[in-house]
């Protein structure tokens, strides 16, 4: 049996964190959560992850700045991680803008968990 994939969820909403953990646990993914972009960066310095689900709007450091810093990392195991943006998209960013920010894909809030699972599997299979 293959080793479970590790997913880091950068999200300040406990509800979204818990729902995401519950949905992804069925697929044997290991989930860690961070409440802001700084915590995401701190965890990336300590543990290895296979994918990041990143909220755009978080306190301390938002998802766009956090993603910029991840992409600037000299460690390719960090800078090349797939990062999927999670956002209510109040700024009406286009898919091209999300890519320019450094995200590999985008999921709209409220989250459709079938789509969350399909998007995660697309990057981890």
C-alpha cells in the first residue's frame, strides 16, 4: 500500500477545515491545518507536504503573499508544490490571475466537496 499523501490546508475557518479534513480522510489523505499564511510557511519548514489548499483571505499573511513566498523558495520540494486557491473570489480574479499569483488551480467558496476531491486527485494521482 502506498504512503498516504500529506495535504496542508491554509484556512482560517474551522468549519471549512473540518469539512475538508472529513472529505479528504475518506481517501486516506493526511491533513494538517494552518490558520494563516505565516503558519503555512512555518509548517512547510518542518514537514513535507504533497499539496496545499490555500485560502486567499487569512489574517497575519494572506494566501496570495504566502504563495508568492512559497514560489520564491530555493527548495524545489517547496517551491514546486501544487497550490490550490480557495476563495469566495470577492475580487473577481480570473483563472489567469490566480495562475499569475502562483496558484495551480482555484476552488470557489462555498466549496463543492466533490470538486475539491476531484481537484486534489488531479494533482496527486
